[in-house]
C-alpha cells in the first residue's frame, strides 16, 4: 500500500508455517555450500551483484519513491547500499577466516599447535525494517553472508517489493538459491511465522532491525530457544548544545535537519535538543525562525508518514504534550485520521510528558532546558534508549569528557545524530538494542571463535 492507503502491489505471502521446515532444511544445505565456496568464487559473485544493482538503479529508486521516500532518501538508500556491499567485499577479500595463535604455556610445552578459527554460525534469520528498506535489507543479508552464513530474509509488509527486488538481484547475480531465501508474510501472521523460524533447529542466529516493542518480542522467543540475537532498535536521540558553541544557528539548523529528515522516520533522528537555561530564550527564538523557514521551503516535508497509524501515534503524543503545557513553537497539528503529519517544534517540554521519553518516529523535535553540563548527562542517561547523541561545542576536550559520560552507541561532536558509514560500527545500548552492524564488527556478529589444537 502507498502512504495514502492506495494498493501498489499484490504480494504472494505465506499463509501458515507448513513450508518453513523444508525452507530451513534448504538453508542448512545452502550454508554448507556457501561455507565451502572459495573466497575467489564469492568475490566474483559480489562483483556480479554490484553490476546487477547498478543495472537496476532506476527501478530500485522508484520503488522507494512509491512508498513515500523523498527522492534524496531514495537515492541515499541506493548509493548507500552499493557502498556497503563494496565495503563488505573488501572485508571478504582481506580478512582471514581465522588462524590466530593462542599463547598457552602448557600447550606449547607439549608441542601442540593452537589456532583460533572464526566459524560462521550457520543459517541466519534476518528481519529488516521498512523505513530505509534497501540499505536495511542488504545490511541484514551481507553481514552474515560475508561471515560465511546462509540467510533467510523476512521482509516488511510495508516494503515487500524492495526486499523482493534486492533478493532477486542477488540470486540473478549468482548467489546459490539455498544460500539466500526470502519470506513474505501478512502482518497478522508475522508473529507466528517468525516464531516458527526462530524455533527451527537449523536457524542459528537472528538479526532484527525495527521497533523496540517488536524487538523485545523477538528477543524473548530467541531466548526461549537459546538463539543469539543482534538487535538494532529505536532511539530517543539527543542533541546537546553547550554554552561555548561557536555557531548556535548552525547547531540548531543541523539538529533540526536531523530531526525532520525522511519525516523523522529514521532510528537516528534527533528527538530532543538540550539547551542551557541561559541560552534557551535565544535558542527558542532562533529555532522558531529556522523551522518556519524550513517548512515553507522544503516540499518533501509535505510527504505523508508511511501509514496513518504511524501518523496517528505521533499526533497523539504531540496533542498530549500541548495539553500538559508544552508550547507549539513551529508547525501545526492536524488531528485528522490520515497519514498527513506537519513537522512540529515543541518548546518547554519536560520529562513528565510522554513525548519526552517516547520515540515519535515522526518530524517532532522538542526543545529542552538543562541547568549545567553535569545535569544534562544525567538527563540523557535517564532515557530508556541509547542509540545516538550529538554534542555541539567549541571545546574538544570538554566534548570528549561529556561523551564519556553518555550511555549510548555513538556520540558525534559538532555533527548530526543521523550519521552512519559502512566502515563505522552502528548499534545502541539499553532499549536501542545490542550488537553491532557494519564493517568487521558486523561480520563478527555472525561468527564464533573455535579453538583448534594439534599435537605434532
């Protein structure tokens, strides 16, 4: 369905769990095939994948636009995906599968040779979100694939076509069919089908990107079956502007961009902007001006949220905050039951308001006061999430000290919270999940160290 609720495609989806046992058996056979394949063969397949995706550029970008991505976000998804795949190819080309010597006096004294091999887990269940569909789907595939695992991908019903195009491109490029499998299912059947996949003895690890609520359910099922999980979940990301910031306007403008990018539908989007009591009046006035100008100039902000349900949830949070004393600094609130949602800036937001601590996943940013640097670290750490944080300052040493006090996966000094690169680790703490995607950190998530000793 489109964001407006209009039909886009018919998707052939699983109706029950009956086919899953055979599917998982095939994935187990695919794992043995992929594990035994030479690095040279795999590199050739990766090169073919890149060429295949380059040939499908226009189709992939349009598939993003039709589900509500602005053109810049659609192009970012496409180019970011190719960057990720090229980086994983370089890891496959340069990183050995193992052979690290182990220092142990007893073993050395007996003449045994010891080594550690990075062993792939086996078939992996990858569940990716809809909001950056091509990047998230391929990230969930290529980290375990590069580690030597086979992959079962469960698509989101809100971006099923993009998952289909991505997986079909990989298969057409030479990935063996049992090494990579795509599963579509209706939303109402998702819990049952995902549960059955996790429970299957052939599935050895799970990675999930999505909401904290669903991620918690996935982790609970995996825990029941003693399956390890990588979780990349929601965030309540903060931008802390210190009094010594060199350019207050730039800090506010960049923080606003990081809040409203892709209509706030990025896990890294800025939710809270912390400003000292001293600078708060000036910051509020400046942010109001910047936001009002941005709403008038940026036509992509008129694109609806992905679904009416997502918009309704954000509208409720904003409405309740206004009733509790928050001030609408910029934007407007449309309470109609549609997917339309106008970007808003809220001022005078306090920790007692639900919007302060709940991920909105919409273009909503809250301006919050802090007393001093020590207290702002406590305010940020009191949140349930821990994905991203920005610090704006002209003092690098002060920023480094504050960054060390913040409990989250990434801290960016004089840069936005929306920042992710193929060569940098990505992940969070607390209710933002655990484990890391990207680069060798992502590959290591799908391998375990196996000790080998040989007496000679």
